């Protein structure tokens, strides 16, 4: 009696089958017979694909939230610096208009 090895499928093949299942144009039974795999395998690959997609989307959202927080922090810092510069510029203008400025520039 010969020992049979389990069938191993390439990742691209699994993805192709899973994408067909996700599309929803055919039933799982139709997809399974078309690709020559068991329907339970189609369900499993579909679930794995959806989980992978979900994980990637969560990661992308976390990265976007992190970037957004950093940008808001930078905006706040720039606003503070801008207000400080406005205040210093106004002080400089007032000082230039004062009599002390005229005394210094006449020398």
C-alpha cells in the first residue's frame, strides 16, 4: 500500500481560488469543482484572504492615525511659533516708533 502525500498548492493558486469565492459570482461548490478542490478548502482560503485583508486595513488605519497625530502636533507647534513671531514683530514695531529708536539711529 502506497502512502499518499497531501496535495500542496501554490500561494498564487490559493489566492486565485479565494478571489473567485470573494467575488460571489459563483457558488462555493461551483468554484470547488472548477478548481478541483474540496469546498471546505475554498471556504478556508476565502476566510484567510478576508482576514489578511482586514489585518492590512487595520494596520493602514493605525499608520494613518499615527501620522495624523504627528501632523496635528506639528501644526500646534507652528501655531505657537507663529504667534510668538507676531508678538515679537509687534514689539519691534512699537519700539521703532518710540523715541528711543530715533535716538539710536541719529548717532
